[in-house]
C-alpha cells in the first residue's frame, strides 16, 4: 500500500470515527437531559397482585357475607388489582369527592372564589318534583352548621365540613351553588365512568324512587388517581384537595390498615348497611385504594373488613413492608 493511500484511509477513519463519536455523544447527552415524566417505562403493562394475597382477600370477603367492590392501584402504574371493581353501589358520601373537584374547577375558571360567602339556608328541592325539603340535624354527622342558618359561610369552610366531617348540609349548599349538571360534566371529563351523580343528599322522595347517586370502586379510584397525580383540575388544586382529604375525621377504615405514621387522604361514606372508604395512601410506594361494602350492619365489623383488606394490599405492595 502506498504512503498516499494509507494517509487517505487514516484521514477517512478519523473523520468518520469522530462523526460516530459525536453522534453517540449527542444521543447520550440528549437522553440524559430529558426529564423523565414518569417512573413507568412506555409500554409497561401493570401487573396484578400476588394470587395468594388475592385469594386471602377473597376469603376474607366471603367470610364477611358482604358484597364488596375493591380497586387498588400503585401510583407508579406498575401494580393494579380489582375485585368486582365495576359493580355498582350506592355512593353514600363518597359522592362528595366529585363535588369538591367541581368546586376547585370553578375556582380555576374564575366563576367563584374559595373566600366567597354563601348564605346558610336549609331549603332544597327534590329531584322528583322540585318540592322543597329541609335537612335534619339528627340525620347528619355535623350539627353546628344548622345553628348558622341566616348567617354565611365561605365556600372553603363548607368544603372542609363536607369532606372532613361529611356534613350533608354543607354538601347540599355546595351542590346548589355549583350545579349538579356541572358536577356530572366534571366526572365525565375525568373518565370516571362508574360514578353517576344525580342529586344532593337526604332527598327522600328520590331515594324512595331509587334515584340515587351511585359509584363503582373503579370510578372512585379514577378520581383519586387524578387527584394524586395532580390532574384533577390542576396540580395546585389537586394538592389542596389532598390536604382537605387528609383532615378526614373518620379513620376506622383505610387508615387503620396501614402504619399510623403514613399520610392518608381519604373519604368515607356510610348509610344503613353501606360502608365505603376511598383514599390515597402515601406509603413508600404510594397507592390508591377503594373498598365499597354493602350488607354489613355493624360499623365495627365493616371497618375491620376495610382495614384488613387495606392491610393485605399494603403489605403485598410495599418494598419493605412484607412480613410486618
């Protein structure tokens, strides 16, 4: 090989080698600089829980004699499981979650402010015929608001009462202000197809005709995942909703099934032989869990069932919780 040819070959090797190095260096730099939006790789298919854990939960449910709908999902999207997740249940007070979401939706749109005062008037209209009805303190979980009739409370104060102590009076006041059709539209926009909000609470005529608010475990889970991921309205609104849900006063269900030091943002719902709990658990591996229970009259028994199911799913999903 002549010296001239050798020099040409050496020159080409340097040029192309540098080109390949530059291309590889560019690709590595570009990938490294791109923020990762999710811990879940594209195309990742969520896996189900350990079959033994599922069987244990099903056995627990069978022994209770109740109808139970369960939806469970880790927020990293890698683990999901449901049992009768699409079965329809009376929503009870879990329907207050979409009311809260709609409040923050209207705040973002500039239609209302959380500081806006609302007159406290105990007068509502039945879904059936528009006839007037009033709520009774004896049928409510919070009674102080009834003493404020004729006064005003801010939308923020009413939302807190609606969620943390499950005030029916505050709920109906907010629904009347926000509009049931708007609440329904927001539920639809979040693709919580299993939830159907028809009316306020304590509408006896509607109840007698079977016109009730209903939900599925999967529908409620969809709303809570949206809140947990900052996508229910927007990130700031979602964070505020989590703070409200964390102030929940009734903690015999989901919170009783996880270590006491964990943050739990949740909403309960109870009427005769109905006991639900739906929440976000901020464990090492955060997750959403919804347990809907129908058919148990004793509150302590249904609470223990919800706590037990939560404990099973918590222990089976956490990197360091197994065996606790």
